[in-house]
């Protein structure tokens, strides 16, 4: 990124974003394994000391990229849900809208998707500060599930999960409390839905379904509809998705 025409003050203000933009490019080639302060400095045109003044270690830079990726993908889902709510869409249509938004972001940003949902980066341990941004994805799903429950749009499960619950208190708190029977296992089912969504995206972004599926977009919608049946939510397909 060319900053030759900028003042020293402007450069200092923009430096973190310039460094992160360069690092994102390096995530594509050579990949996260080749990401270091030296490679970022060489690609951005800054001295290593300038880069280290903002991000002292590679892991600090990785954390910033992880947080940005979670926030960007979460924001895409939240914006899609707001648009669906403005259109007075059903909970099922809202779910399809937010999952489509995450899919679109994932395909538009495959390197960042790989960073947060691919194989763990050797030697890197995400700090606690990444948790709130990472929570935006399940929270976007949880908001829709809670809305569907309150609106009576869910069908009770034919086979409730056996008790006692295996959830941590934090999960129940984030959802806004434990639902009553016959939806007492709804949070666990919601976590399954979240897991299915991320697994489906991994398969599609990494081309695991291209040998068996003719229409990837249509298959995604159908897979979300099937996964949503696990929480008792009907997702509209075909012409009903508009």
C-alpha cells in the first residue's frame, strides 16, 4: 500500500491498518505459516521496528487479524438479519439470510475464513480478547432462534435430548435463559446448528462438495433448511426465499 504522499502524522495514524492490510495479503500467499514481522515489513515498505512498534510479536498481529475477521463476518450476518427484519421476514427466512451472508463473506475472504475456521496456527493460542468477536456468529443465530421461540415459530422436537443438560452456564446466559419444556434442549440444538453451518462452509470454501453437488448455492440453502429442522424451524426454499 502506497503511503508516500501522506504526512508523518497520517502515516502513524494509518500504520496499524496498513500493516493489517499487508498481512491479509500475505495470508493468501505465502499463507499464515509465512507470516512474520519481517515479511510484513518487507511487503509494506516499513522498517521492522515500525511494525514492531504497533505489533510487538507475530501473535499480536495474528490476534488483530482474527478479531477483524470475526467482527467483519459477524457484522455481515447482523446487517443481513436487520434487513430481513425490516422486510418483516419469518425467522426461517432470517436464518437463511444470515447464513447466506456468512457464506458470501467466507467466499469473498477465503484467507481470513481459513485463519478463523481452518487448521489451528502452529504455536498460536488465541487470547481471551478474541472471544467477544468470535461470539458474534453464534449470537446472530441465537437472536433468531430466541425470536422464533417467542413468536411460536418452532415445532417441538419429536425426540427430546436426555437430561441433564451438558451446557456451561455461560451458554445459557448468552441465550437469555434456559427455555422451558418442550424446548428445554433448544440451546444444545442451536449449538448443533452453528456447528453444522461452520462445517458446511468449510466443505464449500475448501471445495469438498464439488465432486458430488451440481449447484453449490442451492445445496447450501437446502443444507441450512435440513439443519434448521433440528431446532424445529422451517426455512423457506425456492421462490419463498425472497
